[in-house]
């Protein structure tokens, strides 16, 4: 196992219209947005908070990436105490480094990586102290992590080897195949499955907690987003919708009631 911690702890949207994205997500999820004041941080970065705790950040897609057709997207971060060791372990397990380790003064050391099937995520070796984990049902935070991939068995072996994840209950979804739940430190935290054809590349999907799914879905549409799937009840009795924001970034919402 690498020196990384066991689960995502920060979520970041790279988008083509930062002001529009800030307005959309604060309206839909209820986040409080504030600028990140760091002269070394470029481009502009907006931190989104649920209560007094940061959930993630919003930033602008670089022009060169936009010209290459890179879409707006959410990405998750794993914390690590030794980013070089984490990157080395990932590569030995078949992962890919998309951007080698770099430093943002006053923040920490970063690397953009992908698992062997191509789903991207990031490592961060932060300068500051560790923060306690947030329970999955905390309002405004991420309540579920879902991986769409080309071979979920191989993907599970990779994440288990890197982060110590444990298989939980599998669900047979018929023609869609197996949906495999995984646990982190005894808590069921997400699932993974082979992606359907309409999802072009392996990707992580993050579910943000809201109070009620129908009201949240209406806020998505009223603020220029689209509902891709749902509302739908899932086996644990919660409700979900999968959505795209006005710039096309894929995300999802999770609620205890409809």
C-alpha cells in the first residue's frame, strides 16, 4: 500500500466559466463560496464551503486545454504524507502520471494521475495539519463516490492495493453488469461498475448531499443545468439524480428523501 490516506478528501471543478459555475453550485448545493487568497495560486480559485468546512474548489480550465477539447469536469484528491512515494506506488501498480509532482507555495505538493483504466484523480501532500474526516452524510459534502470504468475487477484490485479498500456487497444490475460496493475503514463509501457506452472514458462521479432530491433537481434545471438520470431511489432508501452543470461538468446529488 502507498503512503496515501484511504479516501478522497477534496473535490475540484475545472470549468470554462468560473463565475457561472460559482453561481450555479451555490444555488444548487447551498455552498458558501469565498476566493482563495494566495498570490502563488493561478488561475483564480474559489473555495466552496458547507458550514465552516471546505468541500472543494472551483477553477478555470486553462485556455490550451479548452482549445484541445478538454471538458469541464470534477476531480477528487487523495491526501498523502509522501507524494513521491504515492506516485511511485501508483506507477508500479500500472497507474499513469498525467502531471508530475509540482508545488504551490503555501499550499502543498500536487500530482495529477490516473488509474490503469484511465480514471483521473490527484494527490496532494498538504503543508497544513491533517483535518478529521467528514462523515458521508454531512450536508453539502460528498456522500458517495462512483467509478465508471472498463474493468471494475481490475480497478478494484488497484484501489484496494493503493488505499486498502475492501469489497462490500455486489449488486447484479442485469444487462448493466455488477455494481460492486466498496468500504473504507468499515464504512461503505461508494461503488464501481463497467461504464455504459454513453460514458466515453473511465471517470469518477461524486454525489453531493442535499436535503431533498426533487427540490434539488428543480434547482439544477432552474439554474441552467440538466438532469441526466433520475430522480431514482437506490437500495439503501436514499434518492439520487445525475446531472450536468451549464458548462457540461458531470456530477450527482444524493438525498435521504425525495
